[in-house]
C-alpha cells in the first residue's frame, strides 16, 4: 500500500511479515495506522507472506512448502513483467520497483526472532543515516554483511534501511517495542545530530546443521537423533560466551554435524568449533551467539544461529 501524505518529504517505507510466523509487525502497524495519521511523506506499507501467515492456526509457518524464504529473494534486479522466477521473487521485484521508483528516505523492516533475543536492529551499512534510523528503536545493533538476498541488502545501496528484531511474537512487550520505535522513526528528525551511543556487533558467521543429520533440541543422542542441540541455547543470544561454550552433542566418534561459513562461502568450522572426544560440540574462541533458534523447523529453513566476534 502507498498511504498518501502531504508530500513535503520523500517517501518512507515499513515492511513486515516477510516471514509468515512473525506477527509483531502486523500488530504494531495496525495500531499505528488505525487513527489514520497524516505524515509529511507518503508511506509505503508492505505485508509479505500473507498466505503463510493465514495457513493452519495462523502465524505458524515461516514459509510454506514450495515457497522460497520471503527474506532471501531480493538479490536480483527488477525484471520485466512475465520474466521467469518463483512467485516470491516476482513479488520481490514488484515491491522493489515501487519502493525505488522515486526518492526513498528510509526503510524499516520489522521481524521477530524464533529464539529469545534482546531487542536489536540490523544495518547493512554503518553510515550516519542508517545508524540514526536504527537507534530510534534501540542501541544494540548488528552489522549484516552476509549477502543472502534480504530486503535490507537490496534497499541499503539506495536509502537508509534497517531490519528491526522485535523478540518473540505474540508478546505485548514485543509489540510495544515495535510501536514505540515506529513512532520515533516516522516522527520529526531533528537533523544533523550524531546517532545515539550504541553497541555494534560485526562479523557474523552462519552456523547450519548438515542436511542429512537428524537432530532435536534437548536430551541425549540416540537412535532417533544424531545431534542434540542445547534446548536453552537462545539464552546466550547477543552475549559474549567463553571458549568451550556448549552448542550440542553427538554420539562419541561421530563427525561434526555443524557447518560454519563466512559471507563469501568459505568454511570456518574448524576455526570456530571443536568436537570433543565425548561428542560435545563447543566454541573454540570467545564469541557472541546471535539469533540462536529453538525449533527444528527454524533451523532447517534458515540456520541454527550466527556467531560473531565477541
């Protein structure tokens, strides 16, 4: 949707529901827009994977069988109508075409996390405008340089852009955080002020479970699970942990079932993880876990977590 404003300033944009199980952005946007505010700019509002959000009990699926991840399809240029591509990529191309058709003063992409995480914002560039937009929500920031086809990565070269991680869905605190941040981010900007003091976590490395490995969260490895991941691993999210921090366990003598990759695809597993003789998988160095999930579906559809420099 493009909600008309008075036209005094360039357009801004808010997106949400790129993943169908992330409801907080929907709740916050509906609350924000019900009074029908009139801004000095046109406001683009994008609701992503509505089909997945409505499937089953509602807000239960990141994406559906046969779909692509709605936040991994933004890495191609806008193509002519009728060009080949998945429905998700065609939608992404159409949305980008609208967002970038004229001047854009900023994009806010609202998300939830699968595991418990402190509220935080993600930037693709640490330029003053992006940092200013991010710190209107919070002062814990991640620098995203993984190149995986996110909306943030597609818009950042053209306008300030942030992804806002609003914690777990379905919680009042998550909605309040998103709503308060939206009101500040869409409100008047005092201009030329330095961004608020903040912590910026850099150098994310992606941790995935190998595709042929059977796994679950909690318990011990047995005939049904080759790998058991820590059931409360998300408690370490955005906290520096020492070398030897436990991620999971396998049968003694089994190979390491996790893979750690850098943004360029290079394998960093041996540099960051250790498989002990008793089957315990631990970190090799001080590191900061980010976005540790706690469901098998989330780990399969995206990754188990990211590891950042402490």
